[in-house]
C-alpha cells in the first residue's frame, strides 16, 4: 500500500521480504532476504535514497545501513516500540497516562505483580507480540505459572485489565521540518486481540479528548525527531466530561487503524508517510465523508458476496488464508454517519 500510494508521483520502491510470495511483489521490485541479513539490507540501502519499514518486528540491527541510506522513522522509535516495558517507560517519562503495569521476569515477579495489580489482568510478552499473540488474560492469581508458560516463559509485563468505554487511536505524520499533521481519531473494535473494525472520524470526540491524543502523539514524535507516520492506541476511560485516555501502545509505522484514509482522507496515511520520508511536504489530512474499515480475517469472503456491495472499496492482499491472518480489508464511505451505519449493517448481512 506504501508503494501503491506513490506510483502516481513516479516513485519506485523495492521491498526486502523473506517470502517469495510477499504481497508487495505485485507492485514493486523485491530483494528476497531475511530482515536481519546484512547483505540483503546493504543491497536495499545501495538501491535506495531512503529506507523505511512497515512492520515493527524487523530487526533494529537494520541500523547497520544508516551510513548508506537514510532510515525513517528513527530506529530508536522502532527499538522502543519493540519492547512493551521500554515503551511504557517512555510514556511515563513523557507524562502520558498508561494502565497500571509491572515488568515480569519469572513466576516470583509475576506473583508479586499480581499482588499489587490484582485480577483481571493481562500478561503480555515484552517482545514480538502482535494481533493478540503473546498475551493471556489472568482471572485467577493461582494460574500465574500456567499463564507465564502460555506466553513461552519470556520477559513480560502485567497490565491491569482496563474497563474501557472504547478504543481510540490517532495516526499522525511528521515531516523533516517538524510539521505535524493529525488524522481524526478512529474508534476501533478488537476481538481476540485482533482489530476487526475502525470507524473514522470517531464520533462524540470532545475537543479535550482530541487534544489529549494529539499532545501525546506530538510528544512522542518530537522526542524521536520522528519523520513519517506514527500511530498511538488508547483506551477511553469514563464518559462525557470525565472521559480521558490512557495509552496502550505505539506503532512507528503506517497502521491498520489508518487504512480507512485511502478512501476517507484527502491524502492517505501511506502517501503521507512516503511524502514525509522523502522530504516532501505533507498532504491534507482532511476527511472525505465518514468511513468504516473492516478487516478480512482468516478466510476469503464467500464468492460473489462482495459483488453485491459495489460501494465497498475492496483491498485483498494476495495472502494465503490462515486462521487469524489479515488477508485484506474493505472500506465503506458515506456522506453522513447514519448512511455509513446503514452501509456497515448491509455489509455485515451480505459478507458476514
Ligand atoms: P495490544 O497487543 O496491547 O494492542 O492488545 C490487543 C487488544 O487487547 C487491545 O486492543 C485491547 O482490545 C486488548 N487489551 C490489551 N491490553 C488491555 C488492557 N490492559 N485492558 C483491557 N484490554 C486490553
């Protein structure tokens, strides 16, 4: 989607990916190699004016090519996002509210954390977790040892289970001169730790809530002298005048909760990321109508189902279907929130 977003600007991309079936292959050149293979990384850097990434489990050792090509966003931001404890410490250092949590290394420290945080709580591997992987809900402190085994007995954090009103995220872009553009907040629904639907602009967002999200994103962007797109995911606690946000995590890249911007914004998150890393001015983040993005997970929709809904903007990634895998997404767009809801309801009826 990054490569597609700048085709009209005449910009060519090459992707480094270990799989010969990677989906970017259909839109750009590919170097087949592991993300931490120094020769492949060097080949990519030799070919490129600027190198970026859209998957945060790439090795931060990619920094070895920094002498050959610019890398954006900063590999420091990448390293922070790769470790939940370091990420939470960064939020605290910047004065951004987070759920109560404690780092955990073994059963003893998990028991101590459960004593102070209580249940329900969520044990999350510090590294390499995504889409709900490497996480387990703990309802009973007696199950601590099993929970730690479930996530592979790796260093972790224990998070207090947040009774949130809803999940919101902000996607922001920062250019090389420090200008920042914010997309409106998206409201997100996850099931089993996997994002199902994002709606944007999120409804009933007070100025105070929007400002809280923007200021959190701004602090992070400025800390890293960040160039490119960043997403911050939040839980909204409380309603009305009592509503406030606690931050869950950052993504130093284009983000699934920003996919709606392809059709729902004047400039998509993908194009703005590319514009930023290439030293161009950012495009407008104004919305076009009201959007809902629905992920297609595990299985292809039943044949013909999507044909019955010509208003749906369908993006299939050419990925092999697999349980829990995001293999595409659909964006629905309407000029009013009510029409969007009606479209979403029809989509759910027809496609499931
Ligand atoms: P994460 O991998 O941290 O983004 O978690 C995936 C999803 O699990 C989140 O989007 C939430 O729906 C849920 N979740 C994660 N942490 C918490 C928490 N501390 N309290 C409640 N739900 C959570």
